[in-house]
C-alpha cells in the first residue's frame, strides 16, 4: 500500500471508543508513518509532506494524552 494511502486511511479511522490496546497500536503506527514521511521530506523538502507530518503529530498527541490520563491531585 502506498504511504499516502496509509496516511489517508489512518486519518479517516474512527478515534472514539478505542481501547487502551488500540491506542497503543495507533500511537506506534502513526509514529512509524511520521518517521517514513520524514525520511522522504529530508530528500525532497516538500511543504506538503511537512503539513502531513504536522497533522499526524496532532493526532498522535491526542492519542498519547488519552493514554497518559489526567493526573489526580
């Protein structure tokens, strides 16, 4: 499957109602996608790739924020 197809599939995936295991898997998958895109970006310096990495990073942060939970006082 093409890298951009995998990105589109990941972004289109339902994020609500995920189990902890699903969140861990998604976090690892999005990290791998970002790293793959970064390798291509290093060679081409395309602005579109940077925008995709930024969008994926926002999704990754949301997933990881939910994994870590809220600290209790």
